[in-house]
């Protein structure tokens, strides 16, 4: 009888390891509930840039927000020159 519980325990631990390793059903993608950057439409002014505040993530700023701002600035600079 003890061997039955030992096999059951090993199977249970194996199942937990498989799910933790991502071999079970995949998790749904995370959804951000952070508000978008509050930037005006059209060209940005220096005052707009000075007021930008990025949401802080676990390991720094949210890359998507920084990328969005940098892309807008790059496009705006390309249009100037």
C-alpha cells in the first residue's frame, strides 16, 4: 500500500513540474490596465516632453510606452528635416 502512495506522490509532483514548465495549458496573455500616455495629438512641444511620466513596472519603465514616445519623436524629427 505504501508503494501506491509513493507512485501517486511522484505522479502528482511530475504533473506540477510539467505545468510549471509550461507543458500544460498555456496561460492567457497579460492585459495591461495602465492608462495610456497622456500626450496631445499633433507635434509635441518641449513642455509636453517635460510632463511625460512613465508607469513604473517591476524592472523599470514599461518598454511599450517608451517605444511609443520614441517612435513619435523620431517621426516628428524625420518630418522636419
